């Protein structure tokens, strides 16, 4: 794991998410790129230097956030982008190769309606980069128990498991697998990828209306430190992924959630 990206918004809690990312990255010797996105239309004449001024202001904001964390010797670099955040993420990924994005959900407050807001929801929905969603204010600690939940054991590429494998090896985590048989499942869905099976000595099969309901039920028994799910058309959050915002009434956990992306599934 070499490059970790932390999108920085206007939230006053941004430094907390960055501190978690720094503590996480220090275990892998990874670099961190903090990114701020702004949107200034291309202009001419007297407005031609507006983008330059906004970019400067953006970098000053990033520097303020960086100054509030203990970098622990981790190399932190700044990146700004004029345009849409998804385009910016794809651009920096193409240039540098991003191994993991670390973001915060919209709010930890159960009274707050949304778990993922529009920006964080779009990052999860519209990129293929593995993403770790970290509740605000979470202090980093190695995940000793990781629950990996899925509705289908089919993986077209074992390499998508790389972030999970790296965490398991580094933190000596115990990985438990939860296969949720949902309405309409096929026999192929029950054939678990061998690389996934190799991660764990424990496979639990349950039957429920959705993968999320199966996870909720299992949570109360096992109390994992981290939840790992797959972002695919037939996977976890099947309906939730179709929209940019995710209400807490439909999904809410207070532990980090690792989202692994499966292309063209």
C-alpha cells in the first residue's frame, strides 16, 4: 500500500480524518495525498487569475488542516483540482495510482438523517478505488476482527482483495466471512472464491432479505472492529449504491467500513 488519498472538504472535523489516515499510513510506510476540489469556470480577461487565487486559497486551507495533525514522519502531499471531485479523483489515480481513499461519513449523530452525504456517496458509487469510511473522531487502532460480508462468493479478480489481505497480514486480524443468502440467490453465489476462503477459517451462512440485514444480525453477536463489503451491482447496498446519499435509517455502523470495488460485475 503506497498511496493513500484523503479528500478534504470544509468540515471542521477534516483534521480528525486526516490524523486517522496518518496513523493508518504509518503502519504501511505509505504516502498521503490530501486533496481539495474547487470549481471555477474557465475565464478570460480580468477573471483570468481567479482560478489561480482560488487554488492558492485551497492550498492554504489544506496546509491549515495538515498543520493540525501529528504527521508521525508520514509524507503528506497536497493536491488541488479545478472541476468535479470524481474527475479529480480519477485524474490523480491515473497519475499516481491510489491504493486507498479514506473518507468520513456525513455525521456520527444518529439524529442526523444521512450516513453518507452527496460527496462521500458519489465517491463510493462512482469510483473503483478501494475506500475506507471512518466515523468522525475515530482514533486509529489495528482492526483485530474484520467481518467480510457478501451476498455472492463470486470474484472475477482475486486482486480486489489486496487491501483486505494487507490489513490482515499487518494487523494480524481475524477475518470472518458472512455469506448472506438473499431472495433470488443462485447456486453459483454460494461458491466462495478460493482467495476469499483463504483469508478465514470461519464462514457463516445466513439467510435474510438483504445482505445488510444479515450483517446487522451478525453484528450483535460478533462485535467486529471493521466491516468489509463489496461495491458491485449485485452486492452489499444493492439499492443504496444506486443513489448518492445513504440515510442512516438504511445503514449505520460506528466502525470503519472498507469498501472493495468489483468492476463489471
